[in-house]
């Protein structure tokens, strides 16, 4: 799964594994470590905001899944594997 890269679909800022996201409950975490769910209050974030311009982001919101590059190819591979087993 190393070929999944996580980038902002709008400006290509690449997620660096740091806790840049703050939930409405005040918890700070790396939203990509939990698939967009706050580990503190379990709120599911369908859209993910890009980071502050100071660290290279654009601050625009994008659907969480749009951040994962190569996700479609991995899903296709999984589907092929499943079809082979049938
Ligand atoms: Zn929360
Ligand atoms: Zn961005």
C-alpha cells in the first residue's frame, strides 16, 4: 500500500503525518490516521480542510477520499483479486 499518497486535490500539498486538524470538540490529530474520524468525540468529517498557507496549504475543503492518490487503482486491484476468487 506504499503507493497511496495523501495530497490536497486542489494545491497538491502532501500530508506529513502531523496533527494539523482540529475538531469542533477541540481535539487535534492527523485526520488521515483515522479516515477523517475524530478519535476523541467520533465525529466523522466527510470533508477535509487543507492546511494553513503558512505551511504550504490552500485552506480549501475537499472530500476526504479525494485526498488519497492512487486509491482508485488499489480498489480496482482488490476488485480483480476478489473476482479471481469467485
Ligand atoms: Zn472531536
Ligand atoms: Zn490545498
